[in-house]
C-alpha cells in the first residue's frame, strides 16, 4: 500500500527537468556522508497507517501519508531553486493516481528556508519541506 502511493510521487518529482537524476528515496542521516554530491533531493515517505496494519492485521480504508523532502545545494540559492522545483511538481492541487485508492491533493504545511546543512558532509545548504496526503480505499 505504501509503495504504490510513493511511486507516482517520486515519478512526478523526477519528471521535472531540474530534478532529473538527483532525487534519492531514503532518509537523511546526520552521521553519514551524502549518497551523492549536491545538488540532491532526499525524499522520505512514511505513514502511521503502516503501524496499524502491521500490528493489528487490519486492512485500513483510509491512509495518511507524510512526505519529507530535503533539498540540498552547494549554497542557499541552489537549495531554494530545488525546493521551488519540488513545489512546482507537488503543489497547485496535484494528486497522484493510485489504482484501488482515491488519494487527496497533497498539502504543504511545513517549509523551512535554506540554512547551513549541519547534518551533511561536505558543507552545504538545505531546505526541508513536508507534504501530507490522505488516501481512501476506492469502493467498488
């Protein structure tokens, strides 16, 4: 269930000319080097629904998703350009198409301005944005 919601979001990001070949699906780890040099976009998806499904064997009818996007540039301007490209792809009422589900539009409640990347090596600048989405199982 999670991957089928994540794949169209990743595909949408990678379709932007600025973001081609620089999007990485995973976590940003402060104790490790970056998976590649900047420019880089690190995308991480999670849902509290996974815990309910795994623990109770429940097949949920509604799923909440959170997508965290870190845009990492060599300087603040490059990080901001990457964040603007992400917003161009995921903003403006866009919603993914997921067979068997009716995802809602992505919401963008959190956006942090470019700041020095204290958790990355080498020295970089980073923005952090969070997108949220609710998806309901389609009724047949």
